[in-house]
């Protein structure tokens, strides 16, 4: 998904969407969150970055933002809410997601999504 020597985006590019389009159904494929940091480095602020792929909890949204995404898409969460209770379910699912994000940020000592830094996210092997 990401190539360290990839050329920078064209000057007119406004958005880069990082997605593996369900590629995690195959063994050993790279997740969107793993591809995100090198893409953020390559884009270097010249375009907004949207990431999707498995971001269903507030903790995951915080990771996506901390790793450099401008927007974290949460389509699956919205669909779960829609299936459960229509528009009311969508509102409930998004409220839960916002609450989880606020709680996660507070536990991480963060007060603004704009100030999240990449070193907030690390792997424990």
C-alpha cells in the first residue's frame, strides 16, 4: 500500500484516501492503519488524508488521527446503527463513538484532536 520512494502527490490533489478496500480478508495483507504513517510522510501536509478500514471504536479513531489522518471514516459503525434502529440507531452509534473518543483522549491526557502526536501510538509485541 505504501512505498517509501513514492512521488509526492500532484499540486492540485486535495484528498488522499487510504484504504485496503476489505483486503484484510486475505491473510498477511497490510492494514490501512499500518500504511498510514508512510503515506502521511509522503503527502507532507499537501492534501487532506482520509483513512478507513476497521475503525469502529473511539480508540481506533484516536490512533488514526494521531498517525496523521485528517478524517477517520467509520462507515461500518454507521451501518451497524442503521441496521439496529434506523436513523435513531445511527445517532446512537455515533454518540457512543464520540463518547469513546472523548474518554480515550482524556485517558491519554489529550484535550484536542488537533494536537495528537504520532508517538501516542506504538506497538506492543
